C-alpha cells in the first residue's frame, strides 16, 4: 500500500520538483510527485511503500535546503478501496 508525505517550507528555486525527487528517491520507489501550484511551497511525494515514506519523514524533517528547513510529514489518504458505499440519507431515514 502506498503512502504520501508532504514536503513543505520549500525554497523558491527553479527545478524544485526535480530537487525534491532527487532528495527523496533514496528512501524508496516514488510513484508520484505533486506540486499543487507553481507558487506553492509544498510538494506531495507518494511512495510505493509505507515504510519508505516513514523513513523519509524520519530522515528529512528539518533538513536544510537552500537556507530553509523542510517540514516533512505523512498525510492521510482517502483509501476507498475497502469503503462501503452508503446512500446519502441520514441514518434514521435509511431502510432497514
């Protein structure tokens, strides 16, 4: 199961996504990097393995990059693969 970490407090530098990829690929297989906008100071890094994501958090939190200290944390994901679908009626209105 994959896990995603958020890397924030990034410096405003060209090629930030490539730099983050180079820094984080040593922790494991990266499935996707997502920069939420070109002016955003955070990037989400999705790792193939949960353990790799935790290693990245443990090792990169507080890492100095171009004079700024990175904040790295795991983020919750909406894993709907085992979700039970319910209709959108209140519980008291649902048929038994």
